[in-house]
C-alpha cells in the first residue's frame, strides 16, 4: 500500500506521545520530517521517530517525500505554519483550536482552498470507536428524541505542567499564545463531538469562566451551554482544576427512549465504557463497541491520508471547523477572567483551614473567585451553518 509522507510541525507531547506513534503504526502513513524551533523537543522527537529533523521551516517543507503536514505548535502560530504548508502545496491537519482569532482561522482555510490542498482540524474525538457507536445509536433512534447532551471533560494543569515531566514553558496558560485557558483548550472537542453525534450544527452559546485554583492569567474552569439547530441542549464543564484521581471524563446523551453514558472515552486513549439506560425499565446494559481498542488518532490520520492519496474523501469540512471556532471564541469572550484574580479573604466561605485541607496543599489565598457578570440576552448566532452543513457524514 502507498504510504503518505507526513511531516510534524511542533513536536510537543501530543505529537510525540499520540499522533506520531499513530502515524508510524498506520497502514497508510509514515513520518518523513520533523520541525520544531525548540532543540530539546526536536531532539526527543528525532530519537523517537528516526526522521530528519529541521529547526528551520523552509528546510522542513523542502524535505524529500513530504506529502502532508500535521501542525501541533502553540495556537498563535498555527496560521503562519498552515499558510507556509499551503504555499508549498501540502495538505494540512491542524490541531485544535484552529487559531486564537477567527480571522486567522479563516485565513488558514482560505490559504488551503486557494492552493487546492486539503485542510482539516484534528478533532480526533470524532474517530473514537465509542463515539462512532454512540452516533449510530442516535441515528438509528435507539435513544428516541434526543433532548440533551452533557459533558464533563477536565484535568489538572498547574502552571509548571510539562508534558514530558520536565520543567519547560507551559504555553497553554499564556493568553497571548493559547488564546484562553481550559475553555479554549478543551471545549472545541466537546462542541465538535456534540455536532458529530447529532449530525447538525450548534447555534446559540453562552459560557461562564472560573479562575479558582491556579495562579495564571487564563480561566482554569468553565461551564458552557449551547443549543443545536433542532433544539437539543448541550451542557459542558471543562476544567484545568480537577484532580486526575477523580471522575473527570463523562459524556451523556439523553433521549425520550433512553440515555447513553460514555465514561472515560474523552481523552487521548481508546477504551472506556459505553452503557445504555432504557427509559421504559430503568435497566442499564453495556453497549458493545467494535474496535474499542483502536487509537482514535490512528483512525484520524488514516482517514486524512486516504483522502490525500485519493482513496476516499475526508468527511468533515473546513466550513464546519470554522463554525466550531466561532462558537469557541464567542464562549471564550464571556468566560475570560475580567481582571486581576483576587484571593478569598480568610474567614470567607468555609475558612482557610478547610480550603487548604480540601486541596491537600496551598492556602486560602490560592483560591479564586467565580467569574461572572450580568449580561443582556445574546442575539441568535450571526453566522449559522448553511442548511445541510452539519458535522459531516457518519464514519
């Protein structure tokens, strides 16, 4: 079988630990080039994948055998990397969020369209086996009329976090480079996945942000509410302040005939569980998931490679990805902490000792106040998806 020659631009932990290994193990891809301006990241990736490594972008794009680029750099440099790849005639799979502004995201899609190359956002949750099975349940009507989707997607991300366990720059908490915090990082997956499961776009959205635990300039938690075109309500809790020993990855799809519950399916690994609760009897039963052990990253890169190699079409459009980006940015504007984060004075709430004991470390002045302000009702979405433009056909 012909294999697509992948290049990785940005060799951080997601590329190194998940996407790169999926490319190497895929039936139709291989890594032929690496690019990262950070020498340590580049060296680690080169040792792992055995591919030519380039600190310079031009040399990377000129690598013989390079046929597609996966962009996994900090959010604020997605646009120049995507545009450079498009100018070189290379299709691009770009990490979420697409960019830190809608203008940059549109420019990326436009650059690839003008160059006649495929653009896609790396929403790998669409490719998780449990989510594919759940989408089929919705389509087949097993849940009846779907009324709501509820998502919890959380983790623990302190200021000094590093994906490789070493001390390094944590750009995810820098508002300039990341564009936001927990919402900007985690909510895109939930919004895209909700559209995929329902096979229709989301419209109205609202959010409230939280800066409660960590000392950095972005939100460490957020609640989002959205509504689909047909009226399904979507509720999502995303957080950087949830200890990872607690339950923190749960997806519920509620319908008039039953409810599907996916536990530990949202994340980087395959597996988890999928259960169905029958509305008539209240009985819970496990749902078999074909291919449950298959990496969602592998399914994603294989689908993209098939499209580039002319073996099929990629089932998701840049128009849909832009719509998700627009929703994320509208929510982020509401959830962004409005100013300096103030400590809770001693004696407020349950007191300093209780707060410190609950966290297991730190003191009361590391707690944060819940961010929220009264707002007038928001108008309908100014840029709804065209009729028929949902989350793409079922995989």
